C-alpha cells in the first residue's frame, strides 16, 4: 500500500474511463489512478460508459467483467469495438480463474485482464501497459494522419502561384499540424525575387550581408516584413547559423526549420514555441522539404515571367495568355476586354530627373495597375512605358470602369526627387471582343486554328491601340472604348 500513499504525480495527460458497479471500488481506484497523474472518469454501468465513449476521447478503459443487472464487461467491449478500435481496454474481475486471461485477451482484442484480488500494484502495472499501448497507437495514428496530410497538400503547394500565397498557405498547414499560432516564413532576398546579379552562382546568398524577407506571418509576427523587427541581434545571428547548418534547431523558446534545396538554404520557417515530439519534428521536416521545392519553383517561375522593375508579367506571357483567353471566351461565348495603358510624360521625367526616377515611376504604375485589377486578371508590360491588361469574361462597360479606377489611383501617386514632384498620368484604350454569334457548323472546327485566334488577337490589340492614341491626342489622362466582332473565315 506504500504506492497509494505517495504524493500525487505530475499530470500524465492520459484519460481513463472506469466502469464498475461497486461504488467503493470505483472511488478507491479513482483516487489511486488520480495520484498517478491520470484524469479519471468513473461510472457504474456499461450503458453509461458506452455513451461517454461515443462522445469523448479516452486513452484507456477499465471495465468490470461481471456487473449484475446490466451489461457485462465483455458485452461493453464488443459494443465498443463496433465504433472504436483504438481505445485500449483492461478487463477487471474478481473471478479471473473462470476465464483464462490469454483466451480473453485474444477473444476481445483487449490489452489486459486484471484479477482484483491481486491488489493495486498489479492494477497499476496493467494500467501502465494499457497506456503505453495507447501512446503507441496514437503515435502511429498521428504519423499516418500527418503523412496523409502532407501528401494531400503537396499538389496544392506545387501549383504555380505567388511566393507570398504559397508561404501563407504553408503557415496555415503548419498551424494545423502542430497548433502553433505565432510563426513566420522568411526567405533570402534571392528567393524573394531580387535581381540574380546580386548573387554569385545563381542561388548563393550571403546571409550576413542581407536581411531575410518575411513572406508570410501569423499571430504576433503579422505586422512586419523584416526579421530584425522581431528578433534581437543575437537571435538573428542564431537564425543565420541555423541556415548555414541546414538542420532543424529547437530550444526552450522556439523552433527553426531551414528551407533547403540541395546545398542551399532558401530561408526558414520560424515558430515561437518548441516542438519536441519526434513525430512532429519529422513531419515538419518532410513538410519543409516540400515547401522549399514549392518556393524555389515559384521563384524560378517569377524570374522567368515577371518584369523585375514593375512586378507585372513580361510580354511573352501576354502573347501566350491572350491566345488562351481568346479560345476560352470563344468557347464560352463571353466578352474578352483588353486595356492598353501608356504612361503620359515618362520621357519628360527621364530627361529631367534621370532614368532611375523614371524607373520608380514605372514601378509605381505597375503597383497601381495591380491594385485596380482582380487577382484573376492579367497585367503585363507590353513594352517600354506601355502596359496591357486582359480582362476575361468582362464586358467593355466594366472594363471602362476599371480603366477609370486606374486613372484615379495614378492621380494619388507623385514621384519626388531632389525637391521636385512628378505626378503620374496615363492614357488608356479599351477594346472588347463581343461574344460570337456563329451558328453551329458555320465555322468548321478545322478552321479554328492557332492562326485564327492569333488573327483575332491582332485585331483586338490594333483596336485597343487606336483607342489609346485617341486618348493621347485628346491630351492624355483619358479613356476611350471600342468593340469588335470575331473575324469570319473566308
């Protein structure tokens, strides 16, 4: 009985359901198990116990075999296994000799068979065996769930999307995996999309000489963009050290998971709490490997398709997407609208303040165009100081409103240099291609070739350009609109 008198142990985090029709035994056993640090719920009937098992989670069930006037322990276990295969079970009886333990263990799929006459020490042994089995089952289940989770989310990670969107999604997934709210993903400037010329050998970044850029953050980290806003000098040094070592770092206050591709670190996932469970660390490592590949793919895609000065797509992407959108709008019989935007007075800015100030003006125009359009719209740099915007499934009246919104946003922008102010202005031409009215078979499918859609695209661009120059001839900072029909095949 010395075991019973010892002080209460630290909480074990394990929940035990005790079913026994003898209240005295129920009370004494509850006290014994609570002193071991376990949470115990006691009931006096199998029916009541099954009701709890259906609603709540328990790691271990201790159930009396013989309970007169109600369900037997064997009946409780048989019913339990119909809806729950994971809760571990120790069957208790005062008549163990009547039912050989090995036979009962095999027959009922239970983890222990305790004779009450053996005393509390033997009971505690069976409880420890049952709880160890429960921990093992939970670990396997968590690993299986986590791995399935990673496999399910992997296709979403590897969709071509902006780095910020990928990183934000990664953080949400990590919150689901380990339940940590305060976190951020930071990347090297190269992974964040800076000019390749700043680095040697493409992806080699010098961490000491460059700040990591926070691409996405949650909780207390959500307001800043630089790691130095949240981390002390010593913490930043520690962070850079982890990136060099390329290994997960865990201490009492944080977890840092480097994002590694081959021999290079693209950045890290930073959690403000330690992750100690080996299975969680392993899942985070697998997830970080997937995330690093997704971020690198997005970086390479942006380097190939985005104009580094303005942040919008390059001309070759416009040519490709115009053909794609024309095919889609032809098939769906919807309107495709094109905006051609030309910056007014950029040459005067270049001549007066220099091309660096002119570049700042172009970058500000790119920002305004992105703000004025939807995430599904295409914004590209057509050439020099001219931009193109594709608005799929958008009639010209709505396209005109977007054009006017662009002009309003630009009116709020002023570039300052050496005490001089340079306002931003633009002229815009809009053209929509109406839904076709061809009857079935009027245009044979073999005539709907790439050449046909290229021809339709050239007509659309030509008309939008004409409207652009009408706006310019009228003094600029204006919008003019036209519509065309689909060409007929001769």
